């Protein structure tokens, strides 16, 4: 049985452009959450910083994550994000089991 994939993605927007990230996420989230294998897709704003966000993703398998990355809506979102992001997102892939 495949291990779920867990990602934490750190996003920083250009100064004053955090609302554009929120709007992009609000349009994208329902599409992503409907994808096969999506277990979690939630974004949180960093307290006290309107231009920093943490995206938490969980996928049923590596195959589900790969299919997600190839969807038209993700390709479009990735192409649009440089307009308001300060740089590439930092993607952290977590180990499967939490530490004791």
C-alpha cells in the first residue's frame, strides 16, 4: 500500500500582494480538493505577516501528487504566481511517520 505524501509549502508574496495569493488559493482549492488522492489542501496566513503563507498538502500516493502537478489548473496557477510572489515557494516533504 502506498504511503501518503505530506508537504509543507512556504510562500512569500511581494510586499502588499498577499490578498492576490489568497484569491488565487480560493479559486484553486475546490479544484484541487476534488482531485483523486487529495487528502488535504489547506493554506494558512502567517500571524502578523500578510504576505507569508503556509500551504499544507497531503496526497494518497506519489502517483496522485504527480497527477496533481500535471493538471491544467495547476499548470495555469504556477504560470500566474510569479506576478505576485516574491520568489519560488519552498516545498518541504515530510517523512511518512511523525517522530515520537
